[in-house]
C-alpha cells in the first residue's frame, strides 16, 4: 500500500533528518513510528503527503509515485490527524468534519449526511454536537472530531501525528481503545507517530523504531520488538520492563485458563457443598441457566441449610472479556486484589485466569517468539521439571 524506497531528507544547511530509509506498509495495517524527539519520524510521515518534500528516493501509494502527483489533490485523498484535532475555531463541529468533502465540491446535503454519520461513528451524538464550536468541546471530543474529519472523504490512508498526546491519561486510553475499534471496522492503512513506546506497542500491527539521524533500527510486530530487540539501542529504548509491556499485546487464550468447580443458581446448597468437597476447593463459580457468569460462592461461612445457591452467591466484579490482553487481566487482578479473575465471551463463562497462569502465558509468548513456534508448543521449565 505504502512504500518508501531509499528516501532521504536533507536541509540546505546540511542537516540530515532522514537517511536512506526504506519501509513497506501493507494495506490495512496500522504502523506506529516511534522514537525520541528529532529522530525523523514526523518528517517521514509528512513526506507521505508531501507536506515535506523528500530530497531523494521514491514514495509510492498503491504503486504510484506520489512525487508526480499534484500535492494538493494528493493531500485531499489522505486523512491527517494532529494533536488537539487542529480544528478551525470559527466553524461548527459539523462544518469542521466535512472540510475535505467541501473542498472536493461534494453536494452539501451529501456532505452533511456523511459528517453526521462520522460523528456518530466516533461517539459524538450529531444532534448534540454538530452545531457546537471547538471551544465548547473537551480535549477528547476535539480529538474525536479530528479523527472524523480525517475520515470524511473515505481516504485509503490515514496519517496521525501524536494524535492522543494532548489529553490526560484516562481520556488517552479511551481514545486509543475507540480508535482501535474504528480501525478494526474500517481497515484503513495508518501511519501513527508517537514518542510513547506503550502507545506504539498497544496501537501498532507493526512498529518502526527510529534512531537519531532518521534511521530505522527495527521494523517488526510489537511482540517481536519486545521479545527480540534487534540491538542494544532498541533494547534500551523499549526499556528493561519490556516483558511487562508484552502483556499489552499478548492475548488470553483458552490454554491459559483453569476450570474451577461450577454450580448453577438454582442448585441446592447441599449440591454446592458436595461439589466443593469433591473438588477439594474453597470456592466455585456460579452460572445461570444459560451458562452465563453470575458470580461465585465460597465456604468462608459454612454452606448449610435448605436454600439454593442464589441465596449465597456473591456478585462477580473481577472479570474480563475473552479478547482482552494479559495486561487488562493483570490490571483487573490488581484493582480487585483478586487471586483469580473470570474470563467470559459475551457473558458465557470460559474459565478463570490465575497469577500463575498469567505468568506462564507471558513466558510461552516470549518462548514462542524466540523459537518461531506456536505458544501452545512451548514447554515451560518449572521447579518440578528441574527436580525430576
């Protein structure tokens, strides 16, 4: 989709911002460009829409050399998002959103309909926000409008320059989550510039780690970069805690889960007591008649009487969806000081994740990356295996 072929950018005073850089971005991929300030990542991104002209080399989009295109027309076909959205203060939210369709001379009714559709897509109710002005929005809302504006003409390529850097950490996390949802739905080809390694790891299908002088030291999946840094520079940049960072991009799998004893809401307390005794367990998961997670029951107080499990079941607070990362699961454990958390798929109970199983899952992920094999084929060394 996007190819940079030995691209360089040198300024008249001899300063080299980017040097002999080659990079291929597959259609539909979200690629993060990460590195310290002044390393050329923003310059690289701006050369893709010719806000900065390359000194040498070629940049191709869908096989076409963009240096041969009219730069204004080129930019109107590429979405562009910057910090704080870059909105025009004198125009309403809806008018900001349809900036590019207006420049392309879309029919006014069609443009407005597209703008309202996109505002809804990014989580801003059109009837509430369309007629507001940027100063009437929060930072996170302005950023959402910026994303909607970039998507208005349905461009195949989206460039994002520190798009979430101007908001607080809570809003930043929500915006990242929302954009990942949008990307999964729309499948745009995205270049996202950031100096935040955690953001690069979380957001990118692949990440390019830049070094000063505009060189790429490693270009690979976040798992590969964190698991096998190409050199000392990359290892230092991603940090000594790169194992913890892998939690954010390591999914929960069925093999990571334990299967505790299970009882149903309408089971008798006698049955619950016998279930715990048979499993030599102190607690059991409680499901409803459809197999959905309801809560849990334990024997901290003797289970006695003639009632049902419904009378003693506790509400389940510590749970995560099946498509969560190990980081989300770990965060939930810490939040509720839980020795285990439930994993559900649309409400249906799949199993529980314990701290030991979480650690094993992370070790399998690292071992699989190093050996080039599926995680389920990794044999973990344990104390028992050493003694045996």
